[in-house]
């Protein structure tokens, strides 16, 4: 699925976790889609997606916040919140 579809599936809310089929040992939390954290997405194209990327094993931030993948990229999948993310709250 692509990020806008996952955002809609998540109740028009960001904050969900994803992996891309080409990423090795990385996951990301979607921060905004089209500049939105919640609510309907704008009808513009392309929609910028901002994510915070982490090492999936350790939870260490990779420092990337804007993953260069276009919002239309259909190689994303939603994943459960990583166990280490609960330790950050």
C-alpha cells in the first residue's frame, strides 16, 4: 500500500509505523502526510511524507526525517508499534 492509503486506513491520522520492502533493518513512524497529522488529506499531488526512521532492532534513530520515497510508492506496509517505542514515552 502507499502512505496516503495507510493514513486513511489509520482513521486519517499519522503516527503509525511502516516498513518498506527495500529497507534493511529499518522502520519509520509517519509524522505527517501532505502536511497533515490528522484530518482529511489535501487533494494535491504529490503529497509530501515526513517520517522519522529508526533501526528496527535497537530503536536507534537513523537521523533521517524525510524519506525520499514518493507517497504513491506502493511498497509500504504498516507494522505494529515496535516494542522499544513504548520505552520512549
